[in-house]
């Protein structure tokens, strides 16, 4: 019995080590900008043209909110409607799981666009605690756009999005959260020379042309 067990383990260890040695450390680009700046739109364009996997923190939270049996669904729904940032313990677990699942399915998929994260100090602390040693943050792609343009794009999106936060009342709160909580995080990365700023007020194609210049240069 012992012999059999031992035999199995010794057969498994080399192949496990081999798989781990093949796995690349995840390479991450954080994608930030105001609500409606065009983060999701540009991430879709990037995925079509480059080998990146798009993970939107907001979309992961909405999916968790809608999941049957979720213990945090109600909490997430209230935070989203109020334009507040959900405690990072929830968000980081969703991101980590999505990254691990992506890489387990295909180890060549180690480049990630993490859209809408880190949005405040709590998010950043959570990332540093859980993921900093496990992934490399290459830079922050910052879609810069006036609040007026952000609000009008979200209101337009709200006609069909079914989102509980694409309305004037929630948007006022989301803009305040962006200005007071997210901009300081962008400033922090800027001081480290890690922010690539794009004027996001132009057309989708014009914005993407600038995105391409950055990605062609920095991968
Ligand atoms: P975010 O993910 O930053 O909230 P989205 O990519 O969802 O933003 O875009 C918000 C809305 O604005 C969507 O309805 C989208 O179709 C539209 N949109 C995105 N980029 C542009 C652009 N450059 N010009 C005009 N409308 C845009
Ligand atoms: O990025 P998106 O617009 O999809 O985010 C929608 C909402 O999801 C945010 O306004 C916020 O309430 C929540 N969110 C969060 N933490 C993040 C990203 C999104 O709490 N890192
Ligand atoms: Mg989005």
C-alpha cells in the first residue's frame, strides 16, 4: 500500500513541477479612468489585436452579485448603486480566481488587462498583500476624459445597459468616488513613472490608435 502510494506521488511530482516551471508570472496592465471613459470598449479592442485577457473588476462584481447563493450579492448591489468601492477582500478574490482559471486553462495566457482596479487605497493595499509577489504590474493605462463626457456616455449606455448605476443620481456619486479615491491612486503610479495617459474624449478609433502606439512599444 505504502509502496503504491509512494509510486504514484513520485510519478506525479515531476509532471507537476514541469507544469509550474512552464507557467509565466502574470503580466498585468491596470486600466483606469472615470466611469464611461471607454475602458471596456478599448479593452475589447486590445483583446482582438494583442494577446491579453480582459478582466473587468466591475463585471466580476456584477457576476458575483447575480450568482445564486452568493453571500455578498446584496452588499455588492448596494455598493454599486451608491457608486462606492466594494471591500477589496471580495474583489481581489474574484480577480485572483479569474487569473488562475485563465492560466490553468492555457498557460500562454499570462497577460492581463485589469480594468477598473485598483480604484482606491483599500484596493491597492489588497493587491499588494495578495498579488504583488505573484504578478508584475507593467504600467497603468489611463483613459483621461472630462466628467461631463463620462456622465453623458454613461447616460447613453444606461438606455440599454440595464445597469443600476447608469443614472444621474448614481453617476454623481461615482464621479465623486473617482475624483476623491481613484485619481490619487493614478497620481501615485504617475510618481513611479508608470502611467500612460490617453486623451479618451475622442472617437473610439482615435483613442485606439494611441493605445496601439503604447502597446506596440511596451507590449
Ligand atoms: P467604461 O468601461 O470606462 O465605463 P465603456 O467602454 O463601457 O466605458 O463606454 C461607456 C459608453 O461610452 C459605452 O456606451 C460605449 O459604447 C461608449 N464609448 C466608449 N468609448 C467611446 C468613445 N471614444 N466615444 C464615444 N462613445 C464611446
Ligand atoms: O468599472 P465599472 O464601471 O464596471 O464599475 C462599476 C462599479 O463596480 C463601481 O462604481 C463600484 O461600485 C464597483 N467596483 C468596485 N471596485 C472595483 C471596481 C468596481 O467596487 N475595483
Ligand atoms: Mg467598464
